[in-house]
C-alpha cells in the first residue's frame, strides 16, 4: 500500500526508512523536525521512535514533547509509523493528552490521529 499524493505539506521523521511517497519531506533528526515545524505550514507528520542511526540520544518522543511544550502541532494529522511498542505508547499518550486529536485509527503503515475540527 502506498500513500496518495498529498496537496498539503507532510513531514516524515525517520532515521533510516524513507517515506513511501516522495510527497513527504524526509527529516532524520529531531532538530531538523523542530526547525521544519517551527517554520510553519505543516499539515501532516509521520513519526518513528528510534532515531539512533542519525540522531543518537534522541527519539520521536523528543519531537512529540517539543510539540506539546510549544503548542506547535500539525494542522491535520499525526501518524506513528514506529515498530517500537513502548515508544509508540509514550508518544501516543502525549498526543492524546493534547486534546487536539481524535482517537487513533488503524492504518497499514501505523496509527493515525486526526486533528479535531
């Protein structure tokens, strides 16, 4: 299964697995992710938990903590494509506690949280 082309801006955080669609902007570190989010105009994000190949000592949880602290969230959806169960659980708890997103939907590539609107 592949992603449909996105008309909006989509950012994909992962250290080694590229996005399945070229429409997604691939960033490999938390710093690159937070810089891109701070620049604005991001509708969709997809997050991995383990970033040890390119951002040792950081994880997708750091990206979610940054969004929770700054209030800088994507305007449409958050997807968790990580295979790390504990990491996904921690990231999901912060996303849910924001109150901005619906309950997760299952998707072949991960859990998707859609922005309430």
